[in-house]
C-alpha cells in the first residue's frame, strides 16, 4: 500500500518532521499519538501510548504486509497551496463536474486555493469556503477558512430537491464526501464539521428518510448525538474498517453507490446507535481501567476526559473511576491510628509500592497524580484530590502504618527507602517490596535505601570507637563494658525498642564524642544527616523528636534552655506530644516522641538525678596525637560501610528480640527492655552471667553524671560534715535541710517549698549513695523526716586518710573524691596518656588496653 493511501485511512493527519502524526486508531485518542513514516519501502508506525503495530493495522482493517510499499515521491508540502487539478486527482473526481458545482480555483495570499460555494435552496451563494491545502499542517488544521460573510449552512442545499425526489438524504461530514456521493448519484448533504450541526437544519429535512454517516471516531459520534436530538427518527450508517469515509472509498475505487444501497438496508435507528455507543464507551473504559496495572496506564483515559468540556460531571467521572481503580487494587488506605477525630488519615499507594499521605501541597502526591494524567495546576486536580481523601476514609483499606521499623509475629521489618523493606527472620535478611506481609512504611518515615550485605560490627570502624575511659568510682565501668552498651544501644534503635536510654558522651574535647554521634546519625539517616544544636523553642524540639528515629545534640554545655531538661526526661520515657493542628481546631493531635537521643557534653550541666537514671554515659578522654584520625576520613569510612553495619545491627536486632524473652527478672536498670537487650546480647556471646554486672556498673556510672543540673546534691555532699558537726547522721524535714545548708554557706536556688525539695532528695538518692551517704525517710505525725547517714568508714586519697590535694582528713567514706572538689562535678579533666590523673574531680582513669568482659 502506498503511504498516501495509508494516511487517508487515519484521522487528524499532520506533517511532522520527516513523517506524520495522526490519531491512533487502536485506542481512544484525542491527541495525536501515532507517528507514521516511510523508510526503505516500508511504512513505519509507532504509538507513543504503547499500541502495537499489529493492533494499529487491525484497527484499520489491514494486514501487516500492507505496510510494505514502493518508494513514493516526496510528500507534498502543505505550504504549496491546493489547485483544482490536485484536488480532483487526489479525490478521483471529474474537474468539469466540480466546475459545474461552482468550484473554482483562485489565488489567496500568493498561493493557489479552491473555492467551494455554499448555495442555498434557491441557488443563491450563502457563503464560500476556501480549501488552501490537501494535508494538515502540524498543529491546528489550517486547510480551510471562510470567505467574508456570516453564518454557516449545510453544504448542498441546492440539491435538496433531488433528495426529495429520491425520498432520502445521506448526511455526511465535509464537502469531499458530498462530491464523491454526487458523482455516484447519491443524494447527500454535508456539514462543515462534526461540531457545527444546528437545530434549524432539521427543518428542510422533515419528511425525508435521513441517514447519517458515522465515521467511527469521537467527532462522528458527536455529530450523531447532535442530530439525534433534532431528528429522532433518523438512522445511522456506520463506516466499515476498510475506509474512513465515502470520499476515501471512492478514491480507492469502491462502488460507493452499491455500498450505500446495501448499507441502507442495515441502517440502525439513531437512538439505538447512541445508546450502543454509550454502553460501548463505558465498557471500553471499564475494560481499560480493569486491565491497567499502573497509575500511568490511566493517563490516556484521564487526558481524554480532560479534553472534553470540563464540567462538574467530567470531574466526578474522573474522580470516581480513579478511586474505583485504586480501591480495586487495594491502593487507597486509611491509617486508623492517626487523626482519629477525622476517622483516620488517608493514604494512597504509588506504582513503586511507596505510600503517601493524601494532602495538598505534597510533592509526592502531585507526582503520583501527574503520572495518572492530572496536572496540579488544573482545576480538576483539587476536585480529584478531595475525593481521594474522602473515599479513603470511607472505603479505603483500614491499616496501621509503620514508621522506620516494626516487628510482627517474631519477625523484624526495617524500612529501606519509601518503596522497600528488609525482613529479618531466623538470622537472614531479605529485601522485599513495601507492603510485604501487610507491613506498610509511610514514605516520609523511612530509612534511606540500603541493601543487605556481609555484616560488619560497628566497632570495626574508628568512628564508633571514641577514647573511652574508666571512672575510679566505678572501676567495672570499663571501655569494654561501654562498647557493649553502645552496640546494644545501636541494635535497640534498629529493633524499634522505645524508649531507650539517652546516650550521653561526656568528656573534654578531642575524645571523639561528636564523631560518634555523627556516625550514629549517618548510619541510620545517610550522608545528608548531621548533629544539631539544642533548638531555641521546645516546639521545634517536639517536631524533631516526633519525626526522626534519632537526634544528636552536640556541645550541650552553655546557654541551655530552662525547658530542655524536662523535655529530655520526657523523651527518654516515651512522652507523647499533644497539640492542636490549627488555632481554630479544638481537637488535640497526639504524637509519640520516637527519637532516640544522643548528647555530647563536657559538663553535663543539664543532668538532674531523674535524667541521670535515664542515661547511658559514654565517658571519654582525649586521644593521643598518634591516634587521631581526620573527621572526614572517619565519616567516609562510615558512609562506605553503612550497609554492612546496618546488616549487622539488623541481624543482631532480630536475634536479641527473640532471646530477650528468656531474660531473668530483676535486672538492675530503670529501662527494663534495654536491660533485657543487654542480657540477650551477652547471652549470644555465651556470657549471660556478666550482664547483671554490666548493668550495675551502668547504674553507678549514671549517678556520676549528675552535675550542675542538681545543685542540691552537690551542696549536700560538700557541706555534710559541717551540718552534722562531726557526726555521721543528719535528721530533719526537707525544708530543715535547705535551711541548714544555706546557713553553712550553700548556694541553692528556690525550689518552691518542702514538697519540691523532698522530691529532689528522693531523686538524688542513688547519687548520694555513690558518695557514701544513705538517705532514708520516716513519717512523724503529718510530717516526713529525712535521715542522711555516712554509711562506711572513710578511705582517703592520701596517706593517713588525708587528701593529697588539700591535706584535709575529712574525706568522704568509701569514695575517692574530696568534698572540697565536689563543687566541680562533673568536669572530666584529661590526663596525659599512661599517667593516672592527680587533680581529677571524678577520678577517671584512661585505659590504654581495654579490660576483658
């Protein structure tokens, strides 16, 4: 078949580059998506939507071998105009007959064109239409325009008498179809375009059998629907697959007179055709939506709907079908654990299994609907978005979505980017799509993408090995024990265990405190994450701790907000943040503080007794010069081995979550779950008997961390000997104790009354015990009396019980700390490598070699 003949079978043909663009006949196409060109004797077709060549050829009533052709002359340029001879030759019409119908050639804007007069019933020219080209140009169809005049009429009204004599009229689209019919003796009238039909045109056709030619496209159906409103008795002749219209059939040599006579015998009532077409359209749409597997497969259908007049009905159809498709594929969900006052929070699942909150101004939702054919700038977008939100709440799959990681049926699931998860089971890691085993991670609360690989322990990387040191007061809190606790803390983060102790790296500069924090946050959140300073507003603090799995506060020493200690204590206990979403909204939104907190500090000035018992102290000294490594090298090593360390933590997390159920009761730590994880870790090392000792050492180290945040404890220890006047027991109320301390020169803030002081005393009990002072209480009538007692005979730092620094013989019982130095708690001085500290407030001793477990 020649290229020209193939193009004549297509609709909407326009020249484009070295070929043509046309409407694809294999799908409902309203924006030219079919590319046609000729190369080496073959017609090449390509549908941008994805229709195959076989489907395209079949839709045209052709075979694949029809795509082979002989080389043809170069395509005519649309800019060359249109002569009468070219028109007659292309349509196989007699030029003289065309002239007898008033058609003639003129020059318009310097190029030839043919003029087609529209005569009325009385033969008077109503208006003239020019044809300026045989083929469409790229873009708008500029082949036709009208000469000066007003109004549009049917073409061929001067032949209405012939229609009356024959008893019928065939209504067709365009002048060329009329010309082909008239040359073959068929009474026909033409409309200038499918959308130009007017109700008054039905009047001259009254009393005639009217048949309308249906070209089979949306334009043809539009004409049928318009005529049906004004001529309900009309009939329809549907074009066969072999040709588009009667002009094309005549050009191919078809006996169109005989064809029309036979087609008239099978013409269908126009009302039936309209109903059938509506049902077919609906069925085709439903079939197309049913077979669509991805949102982008819906884009052609959505675009087709948007090309029509955008009425409310059109927006409702798009929204309804999109919601129906999402519900059918279980991709419209509502999280029942959020926004309970609004019956849950709506979510939609993207093609890649990521799941996103349905809300305005969400870039993820904009991209998702854009792939489905909706542009956020279009009016229909907001309409569809609101329908998705409401439909999800009423009919969506009810789920409990997860953040970061979760466990289910003894299996641990860890997020892996927005579209995947890693399943940890029986020591094996498997990367799977999000939603596996009905576990869904919200796209905004996932770890950056990672893949399971050969595991590597964190301690194999230098950034996870700060210069740890052992405090004299707690000789069992060795660097080796602290390394175990750091490992368990990291494992607990990935296991989803919350709340966890606050990891507090305490020590002077140069010990790797900050780099350990950076390593932890980059391990979980990737290269773009870093440490942060304390927010200036506690609302910012709440936003961080409720939206991140870990937060690292660096250099928490000066300008600490008064609210920070309270908020830090709340985070460590899993406090929930309640706030109103809008000032006009009375409903409170409750969000848990899910972040694990790491703090680096020199002074621990924020550390009150209630915070100390929630602390995991990481005690550091200064690195020797030959052990220093550039920060950039430390972090580069973490980034390069992130997947390996995550794999180790994930495997261990799955293992410890299972083993911890065997842990004995009564482990010595406020955080029972964390204590069980420590026991489970030691169990996997075949040394469970060491767990209690590690936890006891941790509890004693916690008391050491109490600092400027608890001036009452400092002053009690510093003034105890003087307020007991050389004895070993002080007895009185909480208010009496404050008065006694102040009388001896203690500098104490106002606590707000005896009850507040009593609370402070009870919280300070573990710290006081570490310094050899036991605290007890008893009721005396309506009052509570406290007793402070020096518990054990002292063993001083120097000879004969005298302090090596100040020479006093009134040293603390059983504690190697001088009372005169206690005011400097908890400044941790650094000693030269290999030399035990002399002026050492807490008596830390740096170990060159770690002690065994």
